[in-house]
C-alpha cells in the first residue's frame, strides 16, 4: 500500500497548519443528576464526562482515612468509531487510559479535605477520531471543577507528535494511524507541570523537546476554553433570569 | 493471680484511654458521662407545648462598607499577588490562588463556593433522615459524604426509620465521624433539597430572606445547613418556587428584590382562591430592604 501523504504544502489533510487545533467546543453542566458534568466536541470526537462526589466510598475496603479516593472510568461506546467495538465496557486499552487519567487527577485534586470518601469520574467517548484520551481528560477536568471539587488547577492537554517528519499538534485518526509518533500530553498551565506523557513511535530528544513546547503553547487555547465554559455557566443563568444583564466574566473570548 | 472479685470486668470500670483528640468537642474522658444539661430544659421537640421555637442562625461576619466587586473564579485562578488566606484558597509562591469554582469578593477577600457538597461543621443545624437504628443510637443521612450519628445519650425520644429530624452537629472528628445532638422530630410537611452552598442566601442577613418567605407564604420552614429544607402548611408550593429561585440565582446581585417581586405577585394571584376560607387574611409583609452587594 502506498504511504499516505499527511502534509501537502505545509497544510494537513483537513487544511490545518502544523500547530493548529481542530475546532473545540466545551460545555459545562450538561447533566442534571451528576454533581458536575461536561461535554466536549473536539474535531470529530464527542466526549461526555460526569463527576459524582465526594460521596461515600463503596466498597468500604477502598476507603482511605487520610484522603478521598479518586476513581476514573474511561469507556468507548460500541458505536463510537468506524470499526465496530463490539461490547462496551472496560477492556485492556480503556483500563490503562482510566489509570493514567486517574493519576493525573490524583495530582491536582485536594483530596485531603474529604477523608473516607470517593470522587468518581466517568468519561464516555460517544464518537472517536483520534486523541480521545485527551478529549476525555479535558471534559473530566471541567466536570471536576463544575462539581465544586477543590483542585490546584484545571488540567488541560493536547496530543502532539511527528507526521511526515515534522512535529505537529492534535492528530486526527489518520494522522495518528499513519504518522510516525503520537504523544498525548496533559499539563497544568499555571505551574507548567507535565502530568501525563505517553509516547507511541520514536523521536529524538530534540524532537521531543520541540513537541513539548508545541504542546504547552497549543494547550493554552484548550485551557482558555475550559475556563470560559465554566464561567459561561454562571453568565448564562444571569441572561435567562430576571436580573439585568451584566457583562459576563471572560466575555472578551469570542468563538 | 487475682481472684474473681478482684478482676474487673467491663471497660467502664477503667479510665478511658486517651485516644485522638477531638476537634472542638469535650475531652474524651468526659464525653458521654456528663450530666444532662438539657434535662431541666423544656423539650426541644418542634411545636411541643412550652418547647423552644427553632431559630435560624447564621454567623454574622463583619462587612466591608462600600460597593463590592465580585467575579467568578475557577480552580487555579490567581486571586491576589499577595498571600491572602481565605477558605478554599491556597497560597503558592507568595501568591493566592482559588482552588474551587467560586465567587471572589475582591473588596474583602472572601471566596464563596458556587458548587460543592456539605461538610459538617460544629454548631450547624442539619435536617436528617433516620437511615439506620442501632443499639447505641441512630444513623442519619445528612446529605453529606459522611453519616451523622445521634447517640441515645443525646436524646430521650425514640425514632423510626425514615423519620425526619432537625439536629445540631455537636462534634466532628478528624476522621469525620459526625456526632449529633439536640434532635427533634419534624412531623408532617415536605422536604426539598438544594445545594448546601446556597443556604446562607436562603436564610439571608439576620434571617431576612427566610422571614420574608415565611411571612408571604405562611408556611413553617426549617432550613438545614446541609441543603435540606423542611416546609409545612401555608402556601408551601410558592415557598418551594422561591427557594429554588434563590438557589439558582444566588450569585446574581439584587436577589432580595426579585424574590420579593415573586412572592408579592404570586401571593396576589393566590388571594382570590383563599378569600372564601380565610376572609380575615393578614396583609402581605412589605418587601425587605434590598441587600448591599452580594
């Protein structure tokens, strides 16, 4: 099979530049029963995240008397991609992704305020097109803040990597499958800490450092949209209520 | 080898071991053994003859005069370039950051959460549901990650599963064991739940908001700090609408005016139906003074 050409005249398959993100939409507070929730559309990815807690930790043997237990569950819907996934529910891949996302949130959630409880984060991928773990993490971070859980920062992320010998950001399905390397990165914009870093494929050290710089710059836009989604939730209620309209906090961001 | 008589059975013969100190509570040795201070007092049972009427209390905090500038903040957002300790804020590198989604008042540096669960603190009155009856007392669901425990030593009444109680948080351990006291049963009525972080707005300054709702709807209302509200009698439907509106719009300035408008308008609409039964209805309570700031 002839190798797919991913970059033509400096433009990618969908017309983006090398470091441009796909269109990203974030909405907070979409579910009524969850304590916090968020919906993310990132390119063709559609992810729904819900947070419950802090709540009583069941089973009781998981209880930690020093801090809350953070539990994450990432799943892909059976209908989420071109290839049929068959049965839904945890498999080897989603168990691993749940684990790495849990470790991200364990680092930012101030869990010691809620001993003996559990904070449950559920992420459902409804439609997938490459980069779903970062889309799920983006949604979950917004949902955690929406649930009123104290955190050191809202985690944001982006996938970077190498396609056709060049370092680029935010890969879709074909760039992911036919590119040379794919690195999902999650980080805290406030402190610059890297909280998740996985790599498929091979890169030299210089390429990796360049990719991380691109990830840091590109995820700034993600972070801004996350903050805007949370603030919009409170501005929106104001507009619909009887209250006089007041310029919303962060209204300078125009989509 | 001691004889049978010399051996002492039962833990109560021995002084209690020290154990971890409890925050704010009496020392462990005296806990549960003191005299009943409430024994001579009239029963706190709600509505009982001679009983105390429940009063909503909220800690009065000093207000900074003048207009308040508030903004919605998200976790990790910088509040100030100087260390300004506040609940739900943290200080890193000499700067203050918010840890929650909240409303920050830049004038007096207060950070009020907009979402979140109820964490019991000493002195709060909570509305709980009996979820388990134990030998030593009752487990109460207090709409919190933690279960409230009402010891038999703290009450002379007997309760059943599903009873609605108003109780005071007497003590909270470092591992968040919640001990309740001063329980009394709430008979009849209905219960509603809102976010516990909105409760200070439902009560209002010096109970102004809840008094206004009670005056306009003629319902008995008891507001638990845990976000449960118990209502009985009167136009409780209108009271529920008003409280839900407060919960939804707590962060928007001018809340008192809007609630007053809602109560007056809706109360007038109710009057024609009520007039045949109650010809001597009291005039509606006038709207309260609008609050300053948020």
